[in-house]
C-alpha cells in the first residue's frame, strides 16, 4: 500500500477506535517552483501530518512532534534534527522510526544550491525543501520531492529568498529502517551572504528623521540587503515609554515573521531600541520568536541624563529637560509628553529598580551588547584616556554631565550601562556616530557600515 493510502487507512482505524477526528491543520497556498532531480520522483511523496515549534540546535537528536498513530507505531512524529551547513552535512543518519526528519539550512537570495540526498542503507527515502513556517510541507513545498533508492538524488535549488529553509526526509515504508547522508553545495552566487533569521533594526529616540533627513540607521539596511541579508526596519513612536514602544515592536514582528517566511528574527536595537527589544522578548513573550538580540549604546541600567531631565538628579544642573527636548526635536505638547515618558522609562531608578527585575533575560535568546566611547577636546590632552573620538557638538553638553557624574560614555549612555549579556566591546563612536549620523559623517576611524556588516556576519557565523 502506498504511503498516502496507508495513512488514510490508519486514520480510519483511529476514528473507529477513538471517535473524534483529529483537528484539521491550517492550509497555505503553494509557493510553487519545481527543482530537477537526478532520480525518478514519480513515487508518492510522504505526507507530513505533524506541526510543531521546532527545537533548536544541531546533531542527530531533537524534539519530536505529531499525533497520528500508524499501524505498528505508537505515534507519527516529526523529529527536529537541527541545523547544518555546506561545510558539515549530516552523514550516516538513521531516519526516525515511524516519522520523518526535519533539518534546517540557510541560503542567500540570488544564489543556487545543489542539494544531494543519499540513501546509505535500508528503505528508499524522499526529500523535499520547504519554507520553515510551512504547515503542509509535502503539498506546498518549494521543490518537487526527490527520491534516493539505489542512486543519490540531487536537485538544483534556485534560492527564492534569503534565510532559513527546512529540508524534510521520509520513507514510504513505515516498517522499514533507512539511513542517509545530506550535502549542500553552492554552484551560483556563492559570494552572497545571509543569516538564518531576518535582521530587524529597532531605532532609538527620534526614529527616522529628527537626527538626520534620511533613515535612522544611515544606509545600513541597503548595505546589508546588497550583500544578501534579509533585513526589516520597524518604525516605533519617535519617543514614548519602552512598554508602549515594545508593544508596537511586538505587533510589527507579527507581520514580519509571515512576510519573510521565518520562524524567528534577530533584533538589533540602538539606544532605547535595545530596551524596547528586551521588553518585547520578556514582557510580551516573544522569546520563542527571537534568536539573538544585539544592543548598541542601550542604557540597560538607565542614563543619568534622563534622571537629570526629570529633576531626579542631585546637585545644581542646568535645565536638562529643555536641552533634551531641544535635542529630540519635540515641539508639540503631545511630543513633549511622550518624550518625558521616554525619560521616565530610561531613568536609572526605573531601569534598575523596575524594568530589569520585570524583564529577565530569556534563556532561548542570546544577548549581545556593544557601546561607543567618546571624549571632549580637553580629554585628548590626557594620554591615559586614550581618546580616539571627538564628541559631536549636538551632545557635548550631555557628555560633560555624564563624565562628571558617571564616567566614560558615548554622549548619552555610559559604557557601564550599555553592557548587557555577552558584552563585546567599544566602538570609536559617540551615540550619534553609532548609527552613522549625521548623514554618514562619523569619526574617520569609525566605519559604521563596516561595523554593521561585521554584526551581520557575526550573527551568521553563530547560526542566528
């Protein structure tokens, strides 16, 4: 009996035994696109009946899911086998009994891969490539099924978009054992780059156009996309509390994930954007949809400048609130109100006493941090400070306040406050330079596009 017919018979037996039918799965429109195979693909394609939140990691083990019970098996399962690359394809893998294997790999748009599935022992096996969020992989896969029996099955796969893909392996004989090898080789567009998951850029204060007339992360998205990386830029309130902005981020992630056919994203947040990202992960429960968070110049322990702006800082200080509002470009009463809400969120008292306890790190997410460090003209006279960046006049006043009361800083956030999770060092940049502003003019020693290229490659190398 072929596989689909066998499953119908099994489900009929289950219905007779249990009474209630299984809940129907969601169906998605076919993504189309056939691939060519070196062996016949006329055998019936295995049918996936299990859906899951995939387990992470690599290797030959993993979590299993599924509820259909075939004859001779307790459950029909989908085994999460992990992630593999062209440098380390799995070999000698024993196919999961009474189920199928799901592997993950990443590929860049405008490239073409050669994928080879080789049965090494036992029953013949079939493979298919699908988007990782696909519910019915065997019906709505990207490629046609490719079958390996006495010969390897090789397909040519023109990559439709950058990011992660799922490769399913199954046999049409549930009672037979099988072992196999998998291999991927790039044959066209091999200089293209990608991460597994889309990179989502999360801005800080002012959003898109108050620091400069163009995008907040100056030309960063264009640069990364030109290399092949999947990038999305969110747009939050220019200034508001982190709780409000995190809710907006969460709502936009709900759109980004299906739009980019992804299971997870990598968040890259500058300044308050890093704090908003932490709240989206913890307060809003998006830890299962975020692989990594890189924060850049984010005030994880608050910024004394916000305290001063709220009148919470001790000692005689100028009208810091006025200076901050002028820097942010807040003009209307509503804008000023929203900016004050942002100051309250980022105050040292709130971040240390309220936000951090309420937003612990999620163990499923890797937290990485960077910060800039700058100096004023007088600092360059002190060789012990090893100054390399001259603070932008726009934030010279805040640099001086932080230097006096809190120590080394980037003009708005201290080095110590910006450290979170796996801290990976300083940039030769002030808070404005960190995103390539204004209009790409930064310290000559700091290449902001080079910095973001390195972060994308870092994420790719670490399988995010």
